[in-house]
């Protein structure tokens, strides 16, 4: 297993981390073998569990961190960071 990759990103979409963004994270994460954990405001959850992600309740402009470990961790974290930075492709 490769080194752990961690990246912090700011939530940009107006509604924050709600059902659709959580689904997008899980759908993306499940394409990869690496383990994924997502944290916000001192809580960390399994990034491949939509129910756990929904408990983070991260609003717009808050920071979340992706922590992944595995052979494809770097690509996984980069894809997720791009997804967040694109506002989960939601229009305001």
C-alpha cells in the first residue's frame, strides 16, 4: 500500500454537503480500491458510506479533508478535490 494522501478543500456549492454531493463522492470513491476517509469540523467518516458522509453536515465555505490510502489514492483524492472545487457541478 502506498503512502497516505491528504488534501483539504473548501465547499463551494451553495447548499453545502447534502445528499447529491455525498452521492457524487461515494460514486467516485467506489471506482477506486483505496480506502477513503472524509473529515469536517473534527469528525471523520468513511468516504464510501453515504450515510456517514451525510452526518458531516458541512455548509458552503467550510473545509473538508480527504484522506486516502492505497495504490490509487493520489488519483482518487485529486478527482474528489476537483469535484468539490467544481461545486459538485450544481448550479446556484
